[in-house]
């Protein structure tokens, strides 16, 4: 009986070592951290370019917040040239201006800080409108509207 136990343990260890594919929860968490970092970068840009008032306008509009409502892992394949896995997934993100649903593809890989995510430029839905770019664009548009309003009122 003991003779069978050792080979089974060895097979289990080998299988685990070669199949550390990220779970759906790990992928969701890594994706959410990636989006949060993009939003933080956008808010830093808004602060540098528009000051505290611009940051407050973005926050009041809710454009600095998002919620991942649904996340579904579709497929993962080991990367051939880099460490990690190339994974496809579907996500539903709730934004201040409504829900956004996307099918995306990206690289999930382990670091000392945990699972990380990098978006694949060739995601199935095409170019993914990054939340950070969206927040920056909304800030710039609001600044232009304020400038036009003050020009129109003669100030």
C-alpha cells in the first residue's frame, strides 16, 4: 500500500507544478488591481493638470469608481515566450455612465506581490477603452466646457 502512495504523491506534485494556471478568482483580482492602478494614474494626471478642483469634479461625478459586476474565465494557455498564461475572459464593469461589457485577452503571471495582469493589445473586442484614459478625457472635456462657458459669459 505504501509503495503506491509515493508514486501517487510524486505524480500529484509534478501535475501541480506544471498546471499552476490562474483561477477565475485570481484573474478577477489581478484585473481589478490593474484597473484600480490605471484610475489612480489618471487621477494623478487630473490633479497635476487641473488641480484639486478638477479632482473633486471627477470624484463628484463618480468617474473615479468602478465595480466589476461579472467576471468569467474563458480559456488559458501557457505563454510560449514569457512566463505566465495567456487568458481570455469576459467582464462586466459598472461605471458612472453605465455598464461596459467586454471580452478581453491578457497575460496573467505571478510576482512576489501576487498574480498580475497585462492587457493584450489584440483583445477580441478590439481596443479596450482604458478607464484611466476615459477619466482623463472626461477631465479635459469638462475643462473645455468650463473654458467655453466663461468665454461665452464674457468673463
